């Protein structure tokens, strides 16, 4: 019997690979998701973040009130099943993802201060939050915006672009990844500066933030991207 050709060493499932696992991402964001919806039911008459998600789901025929969080859970579970990752949760990986989320905020803070756009960002991102709004409401909105914006602009949009142009059309993965990040970042910027809050400088900052978060998503996974976005929102709401 002929020996099987040597395929090289098996990839080590180290920390950096495990943080990208959909199951770890789901467990990591689940407390934030519950906090937003439970807290939003208490202090938000109309939770802001899922509005755009609801529009897409209604377009597809979904009308259940809590379909947006279910959609996130189902997408991540579907990815987990497709990847055939093990059903094992590593607490130290989740802890490391939390540390990363805090550390990844630093470049956004530096960019924001260099561009002097924090005030404009606060006006756009927190337009619906009154200056005297309670701390709980601000934290709830920070969590919801971080989760659902990453879901729409990164997990859904970038993943679909990669699926179509790489897996279906066979284009180079690196080139498509860069294009997907840039395209989604532009839409991310437009999303935040539309209407009465439009400002060219703020649009540039939001687009740069979208590029950064897109890179975090592709390199470090959905969970770390969500955590970084939420931490940034908390910083903007509470410290500026």
C-alpha cells in the first residue's frame, strides 16, 4: 500500500485562531446582546440599534419582535456548523477577547483626537441621547449600536462580498478583502453622517473607523470587532 503524501503539520488551534471561532464569538457577545435587549426594554421606548436590522428582516418577511438577536445567534451557529469547529468554550480565550477589545480602542481614540472629530461623532452617534440621559441608557445604546452595526456592516456585508467574489467567482482573497473593507467602510461612514448630522470631516473619520473595524473583523473575528466597537461607544458616551 502506497504511503499517503505528507501534508505538512496540522495547524495549531491557538488563541488567535480560537477567537475567530463563531462559537467563541457568540458566547462573547451574548451578554452584551442580552444587556441591550433587556436594558432596552426597561429604558428605551424604541431601541435604536436594531431599527435598520428590522427593516431588512421585514423586507425578507420577518416580523417577530426579537428576530434581530435571533438572526445573529443563528448566523453564528450556522457558521460554527459549517466550519465543524469543536463544541468547546475556553474561558481564557473569552478573557483574552475582552482584553483585546479594550486595547483595540486605542487606535480609534488616537485617530479621533488627531482629527478632532470626537464632538462631531458624539453628536451623530448619540443624537437620540439627551445630555441628561442616564448612564444605563447610554450603556445600553453603546452596546446595541456596537453589536448591530458590526452585524450589518461586517458580519453580513463583508462575509457576503467574500462569499460571492472569492468562493463563487474565484477572485484573489486578499484583493477582495481590501475592497470589501473599503466598500463597507464607506457605507458605514454614510450611515453615521446622513441627514441633519452630515459633516464631511465626520464622514472621513467614520469611514476610517469603518476601515479599522473591518480589518479587526477579518483579522481578529466578529467577537473582538463587536467588543472594540462597544468599548469605543462607551468611551464616546461616557468620557467626551
